[in-house]
């Protein structure tokens, strides 16, 4: 799975667990069920849930009767913590190494690196105001006035689902 997909998969999985009331081992959701909801492969889900468990957002139990459940209420899980849990960033790329001896090639990578840091900080700050509960809400104030991201809009249209 690409780095850019870990965050959306993690947010989806956490929202699914909250929606299904998976707050203890007795109500754990198996990776196959989470994978069907995303949709992705259960191995992808297990990789993401391992990161979420390491961050203390969920617990997991392996095996045939295993699965994942939330350790926090959805209103307590902020999306910046989710992004951090899956080692995510704003995914604007990284500055390529410049050509040695070229004044621009030696200068620009440092400057672009600073811009990428600024973008990551802005993304983290924006995500800190949104929770998993907001993702589940029909009209969450934290998401008011926002449009669906262009790439997401195309993916939803291609899937045949209707955008609200």
C-alpha cells in the first residue's frame, strides 16, 4: 500500500469500528470485514491496524476470533493523531537532490524542504480540529463548507456511488 493510502484507510477503519460499536474485544471487527468496507485486502487492514494499535487508538486480537476495537470514543480521536499514527504527512512529495555545483540546485532542495514542513504543519493543524465522530456525522460543523477532494470525487464517481 502506498504511503498516501494509509491515512484514508486508517480513518475509514476507525469510523467503521465506531459505527459498529466496537469498543471491546467482544465486539471486535475482523480484518476481512474492515477490508470489505474500504474495500481493500485484509493484509492492508492488518498493517494499518497494527500502526493504530501501536499508537494506542485501538486494540487488536489475532486469530480466527480476532479483530480490532476502539480504545477511545470517536469524539476523542482527532485526525492529526490518526495521521501521526500511520506515519503520514501531507504527501506533497520530497525535494529532489540538486545538482552539485549549481547554485540553484544546491539551494532549492533546502527551501522546498521548508515549504513541505510548513504544509505538514498546516495539515496537522487542520486535522486536529476534526474527529472520527465528525466523519460519521451527517452535518458535522468541522466539515461545513468543505467540498470533496477532486481525486476522491473521481474515485466515487468511478465506483458508481452517488455524491451527496
